[in-house]
C-alpha cells in the first residue's frame, strides 16, 4: 500500500525505527536525534498472544512501509514495545514504564478493554495521549487523552440501526441480548435508541442466557412479528440460534455485531442470508483493503485479520498526528487528533467529538458457508 505523502517539514524531521520486542528499541537511534517516542503495548504472551502478534505485525508493516519510502527519515521517531501478557496489571506496569522510563510521547494501546482501562488511567494521570487500535467500551474515550481507532459499542449499535433502516428498509425490530455479555447489552440498547429516533418501531428487547429457555424467548419474538432481529452476541451458537428461531416461527432476517466476525461462524452449516458488522474483512473489494491484504500476504505469507488492520491504521494515525502537530507535546497532538483527517485502509477519516474514529465500516452478508460485503456504513457524529 502506498503511504501518504508527508509534508516537507515531515520529510526533514520524522522517521520511524521499528521495535517489536520489549522494552528495547528495534533499531536504537541516537538519543540526540529522537523527537517522538511511541510506546506500543500488546500481548506477546498469555491467552491473547496470537491476536497480539497480528496487531504487532500490522504495526510493523505500517512502519516498515513508511520507512522504506522515506529512507531520509531514519532517526527522528522511535517505537518502543512492551508486553502486557494479556493482563490488566501488566498493562498498567508497561504503560508506566514506557511513559516514565522510556519517555514515550504517545501510547498505542492493547486489545482487551480490561487492559486498556488501566492504560487509559495511566494516560490520564501522566497527560499522555493514548490511541487505541480497539477500544469498544464507551467510557474509555471519556478520558481526556484517549482516542479509539475502532467504533465503540454505542457507535456500533447506531451503525446497525442505520443499516437496518436505510439499507435493508426493515422497520420492525426485535433485539435479542446475550445477558452474559455487557457489550451485547450496550450495543442492543444503542440500536434500539437509534432505531426509534429514526422512525423505526421497536417491538421489544429480550434476553438469552438468563435462565429462560431459548425456545421460549424465540417464541415470544416470533409472536411480535419483526422483520429484523438484532443479536449482538458472539459467533458460538449462532447456527443453532438460527435453527431454533425458524422452529419457533421467527421469519425475520438476523443482524449481528462484530462478535459474529470469526471463521468459526462458517463451520456451523448454512446460515442462510444474515448480516453482521465488521471492522475489516479481507473479501472487501475496496482498493485500500485489497492493497493492504496483498502487502500483508507478501510480507507474512498469510491473510491479515482484524487486529492486523487495526494495528496498521493505528500506527499511521500516530505518525500523522505528529506530522500535523509538528510537535510531540500532548496539547499539540490533541489538536491534531481533533482537527485533522487521518489515513486508513478504508480511506481518510476523522475523530468525532467523543474521540472515536469515523470511517466506513463493512457490513457482511452470510452466503452459504462464507461471507461477502453487503455495504459500508459510516457512523454519525
């Protein structure tokens, strides 16, 4: 993928030295030359290590491309990585070490909301900007220095509402919430609120997993006769849910959240034509997506996943903020994040007033045992 064209000032000042080991630099530049230090926290060990590896490979690819296209920018910016082991306590220690000892000017956060909560607290206490590749909890971006590259749960709910009403033209909705997932409840309620505001008819919100049998819940939904059922749950069991729904008399199409976006979804048999939200999908024909997929496959010999894409976009945004701000000071970086446009795989976007990056998000349709792009939706402000 082609990197964006830096300003003349950037060409004179900035370069990236890549590190994917903790806590030392990948290629140590002279301390006298470094003007901007990016601290990168991710799980290299523990239960989330495979996802952390994808995230770091996306970051590495973005930095490598920028560096190769701008060899004269060799010694002005350093990226320092730290392992959070997938634990909130370790994420906090890593963030403090990067800021206090390694003098990071900005942090790129981790994968889990639990880890990112502790990193956000460090960001707030130390007045350092935190850029989250994935920050779905809405209270994360309530911190003054925290920005999320991905849609939060509330934004996701609103995107699903836009898609249901405007793209599918479905005006009678039921929401089925996974009571075991706080994210499911937030997405479901955000959908219901946005759907009603835009003129849709909410027939009710039901919960799955709270003790009542699934068949009983689905029978109640069937009696309401919706033409769209929103299930912001996880991919496990979606196939069985659809089978039970048809047996209970539910004829409506199902609309899922990002929790559906897993290869395991397609191992559950023919799902028919259902829809779900995604942050990124390799089958999307958009030029930027396909360019990234090709570059990633060439580099790593495998297709990228969501985390690789989010990492790639996050490090590019971190660099762009510095280019725009012409400074590593927090207040100048904040002005850049709140006023500039930033590159992404899906095209240029900007951060909303609540610090969430707004760009097109793909909605996928299941077709047999695979998915293809149905639409792209941009969340409203």
